[in-house]
C-alpha cells in the first residue's frame, strides 16, 4: 500500500513550523495512543504513522530529503535519510503529551519526573430500601493520605533536604544506548522521582504523606438500585509527582426488607388473607412505602392472585417515573382449631362435596383428568 504524504498525515501545510507540527502530532498521539485504544489495530497503525511523520519532518536533514525525493529520500534501504533526532525528538513531543494528560509542568521529555494518576478507591455502602426509594445523605469515612506535618511533604527529616538524584540528574529517567537506538527508562536509583532522601522523615518514612481517615458526605439520589455506583472525582489515592488524584466509587448495596422485594422499579409483597375473606370477599389494609392503603378483595379470590397498585413502587432514578406495587394474595389455612370450628368445617365440606362441580370446579376438573389418565 502506498504511503500517505507525511504533511497530510499530520494535517499541516508544507511550510509548517516545527511548533505547528509538534502541536499537530500531540493531538494525533493523544487520540490514537494504544493505551487509550486497547485492541484497536486501526488506531495503533495511525499512531505509528503519525509518529513516523513527526520524526522525519522535525529533523531538518530528513525533511529536506523528503521534500526533494519523497519517501525514497528517507528510506534507509534506498540510502536516503540522514541521521537526525530520531527517538530523542519523539520523546520530547511525547513527554509534552504526558504533561497535558497528567498536568505535569515543564517542556519536553528531558528533566521530567514520571507523573502518575492516583489509584481509584471503592467503598461499599449499605442502605435501606426506604433510603433507596426516597434518597438520603450518608456520612462515610474513607482512608486518605495527607501531607506529613513533620516534613511538610518533602519526605526528608526536619532540618535536612532531599537531594537531586546523581544517577539521572533529577530527570527521573535514564537513557540506555543500544546500537543506533536510545532507550529511555525509569531511573533505578530514585524510581522516577528525580531525587533521593539521605535522611528520611521518621514520621512518614520518607513518603511525604501519612494515612488519615477522611469524612465525606455522600448524597444518595432517590430511586437508586442495588449495585449502582456513585463517582466522587478526586477522592481516590493521591497522584505521584503532581499527578491528579484518583476517584472514589461508592457502590450501593440495599439491605433485605422484611416486607417488600424489589424488582427494578416495582415492589412485590405477599399478603395473607383468611379463608373467609377469600371466599366471601372484603376489604383489607396493605402496607406501602408511603403508608397504609386499602384494597378490595372480590369474592371467590384464589391463592396467588396478584393485585397491582399503580404508582406505589419506586421512582426511577433517571426518568422519575414511578413503578408499581404488586400484592400477591396468599390464602391462609386456619390453625389450632377448636372442636366447634372443626365440626363446622366438616359440615361445610360435606355440603361442598355434594356439588363439587359447582363449589370446587378446579378440583373437580383436576380429578377428572387424573381418572382419564389412569383409565387410558
């Protein structure tokens, strides 16, 4: 496949200055970097293409050869392409990219310590169903790291100062020459900080920070559901070398309720009713999250009948539309009967059995099917 024009790759004019090309390359590198596009081959190829274009066009000799001979002028196999900045030029621009992403100061890859974003934290918060339905404010305590009061964040014993790392000269990184290539890696002496502490602070062990417990107010929105997460930006672990802090994710867990079971925005509950109420009908009182409500039970109601109370569920956390309350009726068999009650029930059973097809149609139909099964 024919290679694209290098100026077209960067999106600049042929008379573009080095600063204009650096700005264009930084924009492309941030967009297509593999860390931002995992498992995306197309983005990876565009990143490599932009890197190659930047390395060639910011080298005066290579740019002149490219302007005169095109890609052949910078093809090593064709004998073109005088030595230039190569990896060092790329590192300068790419160092600026990391500075933009992570907020580091200074210019170029040289003289910069590694900057890292702090780790995210997760906090499991258990709330009641009522709090999930209505919303709430909760106070939580989370681990945090604060500046050490003894050394004021320097990590050095009071009265002493950190020193510039002699291995990397304060850059936080060292370069290793391997043939024609220069490889940059984290300084093994200072581990990327650019400094060493001869006498560490005894209060923080040289870290410059100490662990504390931090109090945070968490606002629970009405309608939140189980396993949903609330993000609190900047309340995670602090960054390294001036990097931004991570985030805190509060994961919601709703306690089991003694009466209601939640299904999305709907609520379900079982309501036991007496044999007499199921047979003759009547009015019963049922609980809701907003208080008691009355429903009418029609005569001859069967067990497992479901009554829907619209709008008595939980309001959706996003749309605020209310769910429903589903009342599952359970006909309760009477227990601990007196002799008189047993006598009346036997009398009732005799009367009902004399005309089973009318009084117990489901039982009669089921028995007929059983008889057909065995006779067949």
